[in-house]
C-alpha cells in the first residue's frame, strides 16, 4: 500500500509511492539549476530533479572606464 507524503515538497517514489529522501544537492553552476537527488529507501529508486533556486539574484554588471 502506497503512503502519501505529509510535506508537498517531498517527492513520492514513482515506483512504490513512498516518500523519497533528499540525499544530495549539486549547487547551481552557470545557467544550470540546482540538482536535487532523491532516493527511495523502500525500493531503491534514485531520481535527480532540477530545483529552481528562487532566491538567486545575479550580481549587477559593473562597467569600468577603458
């Protein structure tokens, strides 16, 4: 029987329906989003999901005199 997650931010395993556990975060690089890796400890499935960082604000471009 599949169990539902109480927290909407926790993905459910697409194979067995159990809540997956965040096991790794690869930081944002250049124009790529953060990559969150989740694992289901019930069936062993592993999924990587791009996570858009909403708090990211690029530094303003500073122009110097040439």
